[in-house]
C-alpha cells in the first residue's frame, strides 16, 4: 500500500513538470493565505495547486 502511495506521489511530481503541487483542503477556514488549509503548506509562485471540485458545491 505504501508503494502505491509513493508511485502516485512521484507521478504527480512528474506530471506537474517537476514542480511541487499542494492540495487545497479548506479544513481550517476559507482563508487562502492560511497554510493549514493546504496539505503541503502555503503555495508560492513556483508551486502548483490542486483544487478538487468534487469536494465543493
């Protein structure tokens, strides 16, 4: 199971062009500038972001 998770993380890194990608969770509040709302820390200008539309209406 850990092997599959590592493969998925590595493939995300490759398909994002080698840039770090963080995911918006919004678990703390709706503030985009709150690093706790991102599962990889607060993104900067060189960071890719992922917002999963299935979690929001």
